[in-house]
């Protein structure tokens, strides 16, 4: 879904917008309706940022619906306008499970107070690991597109993740143009818990 959103959202959509779109896409019903409760938005650290919703509306990706339309007064209800997002695998129940995993990973203690760009990058790195592995490799331009981060910003973000012990280390192979990394001790346990549940 992160790769799909990298193509579907405008390049200027930042990390916080992408985290919000990810939760919306993964939690939407088969008809494209979604409701994100206030508590979930608070966990994402996105509850006080109406500009994120406005950005998704301006991009034509969704439209917010009047408060209370679903009978649930707190939170945000919206309709996805991007019909293709609902055709992305896996099925709805698995998408809801993935949304919960993504939320728990990005709101874990090691990441919860980091900027949205760092949380999105950590999530992207964790989702691009082979099962049972804590080390991975990905094309630098691909991870940059997924995280909406140009090379210089991506390098600074990866450095912050090392400082926060979210990643142990990272390196860039100029010949292959790949980034290689290893999850750090603070995220290894969280990633393992999220992967097995």
C-alpha cells in the first residue's frame, strides 16, 4: 500500500499526509467510506492537523463528510475518491490488520515523538524486510518516493533513526544505488511482536 500511495498521491504530499492516507486506505470499507476516531488520530500524532485532510481533498483523493454522518460524533469520516485504492491486495480484513500493525509500529515508544518523516521511513523500512530478517536492502529512489524524501533529506532521516536506535546502521551503495539497513534494538522487538500477531 505504501508503494501504491507513492504513485497515487502528489509528490508534494508529505510524510504526515502519507501516514494519514495509509490509515485511511487500509481502514476504508469496500465502498470507500472510512471513519478515523479521535483516539486513532491522537495515536498517529495527527489529530491537530486539519491541513493534512485539506491536502488529500485538494489532491482529489478523498472528501470529508459532515460530522456525525455515521452516527459516531468524534473523529473524521470521509469518502475515498480513489477507487483503485480499494482494489489493492490484500482483502479488507487483512488491510485492517495491516493498519493496526502500522499504527502500533509508528506509535511505539522509540518512534512516537519523532517527526512524521522519521515514523514513515521506519515503517517503510520495516515493511520492506524479509520475514524473520532485521536487515534489508532497497533501491534508494524507491524508498525516497515512498517516504516523499529527496536523497539529502532521506540521509538525515536515516541518521536520526540511528541516533534514536530505531536502526542500528545504514549505508548507501553508489554503484547499485541501494540503501542497506539493520533495525536497531529498540525496534527489533516491536517489529517481531507486530509481525507475529
